[in-house]
């Protein structure tokens, strides 16, 4: 009966009135986190899990349905696109069927880490606009769950970002700082969310060597050596990189309006990335 009630209320976008322990996964980054995959190309056999809830920032989906808890749905720049949220939430709940899973998302296409996502916790630096929006979204989403009587716990964050820091307009100084900036970012997100053991899962960027991205190799190397599995002096406990280099790109998408786009993941690329991130979280899940 409880499960049936939960399903019926989820369909209306209302969380059930009884209290639950809820496991939260955060989503952040730039355009491949926002999601450039096409809803129209989602295969008919894929079913989004309605038991998973999502809360996204004000600008997502052009403001439609933002800043409210609702059943898992596309959360991108517009309603015709989606990001990793669909397969991330669905696959994670499949792997952890006895857990209540909910996602909180804020991302912005083109956003860099060194300024826009900067936590502003180091001397001479200011908190970036996207970091501020992200934390505001997280705090509002968590507060709403507590208001409803639930007990939310942040378990993990997925992050898809780095292209902007590798671009020529950022300069090699900021490309070279990506390693230190990402390490600082992870530490500060864990501190600001009160989740020191939060898993941090992120995907590789720029699988192809594209023009205008001179910092590509530096950013990608930083992504590799910061991962716990790399076992380097720079490795961060609880941080894990997901290989996204062999995933479908937007240029290869069905009826893609951008047949030369090898910067952004396509529909199946995004879907597969979400599944890989979910499996990585499950592998390192801490009760």
C-alpha cells in the first residue's frame, strides 16, 4: 500500500506525506551536464523511474517546473533536451531498489571552473555566480524535503565540466590551474553541503582534439590523476573519473541539427554516461 501511494503521488509531482530517509545526488557542470541530448531520440523501451524525484534550478527548462520537487524528468536548457539525470536516477534506483533516490541539479552551458564555479574560499578570489546558484538550489531543495518531514542525506555529486577551462579564451594559465581548482572545488562542496564523505564522480571531456582548445591535454590529465583509482600523489579519496571518450557525440545523433558537433555528447552518449556514473556511485556507495 505504501509503495502504491508513493507512485500515485509521484505522478502528481507531490512527495508522500510519510517521512522517508532520502539519498541525494547532486548534478553540476557546463553544457554536457546541462545536457544537449534530444528527448525525441530516447528509445521507446527506456522508462524513466517515477519513484526518483528531481529538483532543479530556476533557469533550467526555461524556468518551467523549477525549484520544486517532482518525478524524474528532463532538466536541461529547454524541454526538448535532457542530461544525465534520466539514466543516472533510473539506473541508480535499479541498483539500490530499497533506497529513496532524489537528484538536485544546477548547470550552465559554457561555465568555467576558475571563475563562474569558483567557491571563492581562497585569498583574493570571489565566489562565482554559478557556485552561488548551485548552493542556493541545493539548500532550497534540502530545506523543502526537511519541511515535508523527510531526512535527506547527500551521498554523491556528479560533475561534467572542463571544456571551458581548456578553451583558448580561458588561457593556459587557467587550464594549468584546473587540477588545483577542481581539488579545491571538491573540498569546498563537501564542506558547504556538510557531506565530508560525499562521492564525487565526473566524466572525461573533449575526447577529440578540437581547434580552440589548447588546454585540452592539461585538463584531461588533471581529471585522470585526481581520481582515487589513479593512485597518484594528487588523488582525492572518494573522487572517481568515468571514461566518456567512447560515447556517442552530438554529431552522430539521429537527425542531428549539428553534424559537426564533437564537443557535446549525443542522446545515447548522455544516456550511457548517466548509467556509468550510477554504476560508479553504486560501486563506492557508503551506507
